[in-house]
C-alpha cells in the first residue's frame, strides 16, 4: 500500500489528470495528511474523489484483515508452544517466573480473544450485507412483518385523537422542566435522558473505518450520490446519506408544522413518549390524561429493516423518503442507526463542522477520513455556522414568554430550575438594555439611537452587566434541561389563550381574559368567511404571525453558546436601528481555525477539495497553520482543465471601443461615460457571440443603476435586437423559471438561426443566485462578461474587525497586510466562482471577458485559476481584443460545419 496504486476502478477510461488526482488522493489518505485538492468543474472531480478514496478504503480494510490474521496466527502459535511454567524465582524480580509467565501468557490470550471477536464481528457484518444485497428472505420477511404491524399502525394513529379528563396536578406535565439536582453534567444526565429501549440498544454498533463526505447543499450531495451509483463501487459499498428531520421526516402530521424548530420539537416529544415506561409495566395505576402520541414510523423492527436496506443499496434522500413511506419506517432514525457500519457517509457541512450537531447526529471523526467538497468558502462557512444573531423583537418575545412560563409553573418548578430560569431572564434583560431598550415594553414602539458598536466578548459582558453570570453553567443547564423545547411547547399550546406571544403595553388579568375572548370571536368571524381567498398581504401577515408564534429561545440558546468562545476569537456587534425590534446584537467569529482544529486533530486524514482553491497560501495560513497543522502534514494537488487550450479565450479589457479607460472603482463606476462604454462593449460582444451571454455585475445596487441608465439611453433596445434580455430574479424560487426560459430561448435561436435575435443575455450579480452551483454549459454560456471587480464593502464593521484581527495575528507577506489580502481574496474567489460557470465538459468552449484595467495587475492575474491564467491575454485597446473574439467564434463555426 505504501507504493500506492497504478490503476483504479473507473466507469470509463479516465483522463490523465483524473489518474493523477486519484494517485495523489490515495497517497494523501495512506499517509494520514491534510490534502488541498483543486480540480476545475468539468474535469470529473466527483468520480475521481469516489474512485480514489474508495480504492484506498478497500485496500486499507484488506491490509488490516491480513495484519489481524497474521497476529492471530502468531498469538495462537505462541500460546500452543509455550513451555511449562517454571517454579524458580527471577533475580531481577521478587516474583517467581511462573507468575511473570502467566501474566505474559494472559496478555497473549486476551489479544487472541479480542482478534477472534473482531474477526467474528467482521464476518457477521459482511455476511449480513451480502444477504441484504442478494435480497435473501428480506423482502418477504419485511412484507410479512408489515402486514402484521398494519393494524397496530392504525391503532397508533387513532390513539392521538383519544383524550380523557386530566386532573389539574397532571396538566402540562410534559412542559415542566425536570428536576435539575446537580450542576455536574454526569450526575444530571440520567435525569434528563430516559434510557433507550432495549431493542434500540441492540441496534447500536461500533464504528468501522469510513469516509465522511460533506458538501454545501443537498442538491450537491444528491449529485454526489448519483455519481457513486454510476461508479464501479455501487454494488459493494455501504453508503448512508444524512439530513435534518425537515428533509427526512415521512410523518405528514409532523412535516405539516413547516419550520425546522417545530418539526424537531414534535419529533423529540414523540420519541420521549415512546421511551417512557408504560404504567402497567411497573404495576402502577394508569394516570388519567390525554393519550400521548408516539410516531408510528419509529418502531425498532421497522428501523432495523430499513437500516439494512440503506446499507445494502446506494440511495439518495428522495429514494430514502420513498422507501420510508413504503416500509413505514423513519428515514431520519434509520440512517443514524446505519452510520456505525457504513463505509461512506454523505452529509451537509453543518453536521460535520459544528460540534454539537456532529454529536447529535452520531458522527464520530476519530481515526476516520473526512472529505470537504466545494471548500473554496470553507473559512466563511465555519464563521457563519459559529456566528449568532438576535434582534430586539426576539429578545423581548423570549423575555415575555419565559416570564409567563415561570409565573404559570412557579409552584411546580424546583428551586434549582427557578434559579436558572431567573439567570436566563437576567441575561436576556441585560441584552435588551445593551440595545438601548426597556424590559416589558413593546419593542416596536421603543426608539433607539442608531449606530454600530463593537466589543470584545468580555467588554460586552461588562457593558450588558452580565459578567457575574457563569455562562458555561447556564449553557449546560439550557442544553440538559431542554428549556427551549419546553418553552416552545408551552407557547404553541397556549398561544391565543391569555399567553402573549410578544410584549403588550399592559398585561393585567382583565386584558388576558378579554384577549382570549377577542381571539375566539375573531376565530368565529374567520370561519364564517372561510371561502374568501386570502390576498398576498393576508398571506404575508399569516406568515409573520406564524414566525411570531414560534419561541425564539433556540436562537437565544445559540447566542449564549457563542458568548462562551474565547475572548480573542470573536467580537460582539451591537447594531442599533430606529426601533428596538429592528436593532440586533451579533456574535462574529473571527478565528474559524479554533473550531476546525478539533476536526483536524480527530481525523486520520482530511481532504479539502474544490474547483478553485486559489490562493492556497492564505487558506493554509488562516485555517491550517492557525489550527496547529504543520507544513509537513499538508499535501497539495492542482490540475489543469481537460479542455484543449484553443477552447477557451480569456481577455482582460483595459479600454472600451471609444478609448474610455475601464476603471470601475467606487468613485468612477457611476459616471454616464463609464456606463455608456460598458453598453458599447456588450453590444459589440452580442454581435459576434452566438447563443448565450452571461454578464456579471459587482452588486445588486450597481446592476439596478446601470440597467436603468441603459433603458433611458436606448442601449437596452440595441442589446435586445440581438439577444433577448433576462435578469436574475429577486426571489430564489424564481431562479429555475428564469433559467428555463433563458435556456429555451437560446435553443430556439440556435435551431432557427435567423438573422435577428441570435440568443439571450442574462444579467446577473457576483455572489448572487446565478454565480454558484449553476451550469451555463455549451450554448447557454458562450461568453461570460465580468463588469468591474466585486470587492466587499470595506466600510462594513464586521469586515474591518476581521481585517484588524488578521493583521494582528497573521504574518505579513509580499509587502501587504493579511487584512488587505483578505479583501483581495474575497473579491477574486467570487470572480473565479462566476467565470467558472461556462466551461463544464471536455468538448465545451467559451470566452471570458474581464472588463476593468485592474485585472491586468500581475498580483490580480496570479489569483485566477492556472488553466485560465495561462491562456489570458491583456489588451490596452478594444480593437485587437474584439478581433480575437470574432476570430475565436468564426473558427468554432467553421469547425462545426
């Protein structure tokens, strides 16, 4: 294995760069390194990752099997040939030799027993998987069991509707926080977590060596699973896709709740009801009360059967949902049970990079391999996952709801619980005051002095006057007592019956009674006019009410957790707006390496892969060196594109057709001359480029201004005579529709090839909905135009704080500060993501036009991907650039003819 592999199983003959990629990947995994792998989109990166990593895993398991067999043979031989114990006493030790000999032989016997046990487990696991894959008995047993359970399933569904009278002292039992007897986590654990079912315990297995693959979006994960299904490993690998309850729940009653918080709360409540001992089990008399519903999809036998099917066949989340409905088993819990014996686990970023989520999902990274794909924005992703924000409205709602919860149950809550709830309220009230608000008043009517303030964590705690509270103990209490879920259930149950969801100006008993009556009358009124179709405004108001009705305690919990970070690793930003409800307090993580360090420490090897990973030096500095990784543990691999050099034409334009210098700096980009010149450039491009043109602007604001200018000056009409005009939609759910129309228009124009409209042009924004994860392959993107350089807002307090943090903690290089490097890197990463949309496969061809003289700077050019940079030509005047563009497309046209 040390020598690596010469060949890899592959669905077709791999490109040369794919073979290089797989060999480098194999070596990195074998040596337990941290690898940074750059492979442009369209070069078959996913398949290279799959075939390279799974080849290593197969070889590694075989090597371990052989080593274990050799050890077992050696151990058995040693025991069988051992001499009779001697009765003499060793000179070096006070103990007789026979004791020393016995201890030594015992150790050997224990090792042999352990090896035999592991071998037996492995064989059983392999036999079981083989049986599942061959479908022996499984389908028939599953169907028979399903028929037997059918009646029980219906009864469980009906049990939710059964209700009986409830004595007052038993009402709301599930909403009361359990007794918190100790601050010690280990002592309090059993009080908050009931024992699992014995059946469930039997399902838990030890973790085998596996590969965790994570990416940003569920669509990217689904795409990866489909690639595995096409690979030579599809029949031999055990793959498990993980997702949230929102993505995997098949219980329609729970799915209808909509928000992820409500779905989680309801699911956990049903799970708790399932785990509670039935009264008849311990001889106690059954308490009268509402029958607690349990989830009919969460049954041990069904979960085990579905787990086996998940391990036996490679399936994506859509297929899992279908399987879950058919087999009446929960995909969420089945997939979690399948994690320990799985060889490849596919999951979103959050489940790997956030420690608490990782723990909850049963993901164990110790000694395992982690592949992080689409990792160009890994630093920003880590910062976002571990940052937290609360607005004034949320804080006031949390304070109001928690106060009413404590008042209602104060006679039933233990002293320790009341003490901690008062501490939570104390911290929330401190945060409200820090935003300039007053506790107990409507946040929408409270005005505050607008402005932004930045604090270190310690200084913020002093400012809010909560520095005397132990946030670590408070955070542990919130987590163990599940107060957020209890409060969520309380609010959901009592909203509309005297419990105010958000702060009212007065809240005496009379108001509470009349409020309940007015809601009742409103409900009657609504029922009588239920045939009327709600207007958009009414629907919006309904959505707002639904958002208000949810408890914001989960967000409060997240913010409390953020405040337990090290004082130097983050900043607290107070953003005061016109009213308290709009004002916000935000925790900003400045050092993402602190949360990545544990991942790097636990994993055997980590692969960080992406289409464009440049600039790698800054990435290593911020995320790897800062996390304690040494240079010798880092391996780098970067490859070119599979397309021939003549299929891409990158141009840097320093001037337009009239000789106007292209300088889209903030001071100059709004001048009418600059906007007119940009219009002329696009008109010329549209005259010679067939099919689709995608034009990226640096911001939504600038896009709106320049298009309005073109509309007034007639430029848009000129463009429209050659290309049908499309704009990036404001709403994310309209993206598919716009892309579909854009695509159909181009296909129609290519087929008809009339002298008029030759295709379409799409105006988009860097970092927007069209700049990542969308393919403009073939005729959809024959030319990508980048107008200006998309630098981030340098005046943003968050960015300024991040820059000063990097300047203080990282080394300066090449005469520039780390803060300046950050701004340049953010800009060029965004550019690289946008221009990479065009070339998607070997036979594709496209031109890239970078409109700004600043792209000609050597330092800026060096940040382009190598395969683009090596083919880029810079033009100080428009004529030669336009001639090369015309020539490029004429040659392609002749070749096709």
